[in-house]
């Protein structure tokens, strides 16, 4: 097991990619703090982990609020004694052309996708620095690397979290902390269903364009996160791994 007895926080662990990451890390031996805005789904994922014979807690958090992120870290330490791994997975978008978008939507996208992970870094880093150990993995998007029509501000926030992560990777490497990014392509989750609406042509068109001819499943993303979270990746930092079925080979 790659993560035996490690303690991991997974934000947005209640559903979709975050749920798959939480289950994957638990399968590799980690104790998992499933942190989500939705207490019901967080509890459900934590219950699935316990049913695997592993330890988990559900933490209710709104990552756009730094005080709540501090509380998330404290609750995890109270339950498991420390934090080894932070997975910044939460994200949100509303698909529309930029010219039709409104400032209130930009503010929400920026708060959740950029300020939120920054809050989580700020909350977790003092503890990781003190322990001289940490693995931080953030979920960006290939929209943040190559752009995506209808997702301008979202793309900006995801590009932002990539460059933010690289900078923090440089700043904290001397403390034994690695910081990496997993960059999914289109992935079959409730978020994708909401963004694609009820238009099956979007998924069909993407499948034709993706060399591996299918959308990612959440488990495809989780495997890459488990690698970065493990000591198999202890000499890898400041990197971005696209998990997109070959859709974007840059
Ligand atoms: N699904 C895709 O096609 C796709 C593609 C590329 C990148 N991503 C990224 O992957 C990540 C996960 O996406 P998903 O498709 O699983 O999303 P999802 O909407 O299915 O799940 C997101 C989870 O985050 C939680 N959440 C939302 N706002 C929160 C907040 N303020 N505080 C705490 N929790 C909050 C939700 O309750 C939910 O459980 C996101 O960062 C997303 O941008 C997804």
C-alpha cells in the first residue's frame, strides 16, 4: 500500500472526482478526512471508506472561507493526529460565452476555484512545514492549460492554480513538501452533467475527439492523485499531469 497510515484531506470528497480520490487514497491505506460543503455526501463517502475497513471522518467546509479551512485542518488533526496529504479538488463552473457572463458569476468561479484552494494551502502549510513533510495535489483542468470555449474565467482560475502551485512548490521544497497538479480532461461526474446540460451531443463530440475514445471516469483521475500523494513521487514537485485520454498532448 502506497499510503499506509498517511492522513489525507480531500476537499469536495462528497461526489464525483473527489469521492473517487477519497476512496483511492483509502484503498492505498490512508485515513481520510472527507471535506465538503454538503455534509450528507461527505458522510456518505466517509461511510463507504469505513465499510472498506479504513478510517474516515466527514468534515463540513466552505473552502471560500479561510476560517472554515483552518477548522477543517484542526478537525483532521484532532481525529488523526496530523495531516500528510492535502488534495484540493473542489471546483465549479457555469458554461457560457464570456461576453454573456456576469460579474457575480466571475466572483463565484474565482472564489471557489482560486481563492478556495489558496485558503486550503494557507490553512495546511504551517502544520506541514512544522512536520517537514507534506504532499499537496490540486485538481486543475486542461481548460487552464489550453483554454476551453465557454469557460473563460474558469480557465483563468485553473491556470492560476497551476502557476500558484508551481510557486509554492519552489517556496516549500526545503521543508520536504511537494506540490503537484493533476489536470483532468472531460470527466463523467455530476459537474460534467451540469455543465453539459441535457445535450448528449457534447459528450458524443468529445468522445470522437479524445484519442482513447471515452470520457474519463473519476477513478482515472484518482490514480494520478494517489501517485503524487505517495512517496513514489517524493522527487517530483511543481509538475502538472494531464489525465485526458490524450485529448491535449501539450
Ligand atoms: N468533471 C469534469 O469534466 C472536470 C474536468 C476538468 C477538471 N475538473 C475539476 O475536477 C474537480 C472535481 O470536479 P467534479 O466534476 O468531481 O465536480 P462535482 O461538482 O461533481 O463535485 C464537486 C464537489 O465539491 C463540493 N463543493 C463545491 N463547492 C464547495 C465549497 N465552496 N467548499 C467545499 N466543497 C465544495 C461539492 O459539494 C461537490 O461534492 C473540480 O476542481 C473541477 O474543476 C472536472
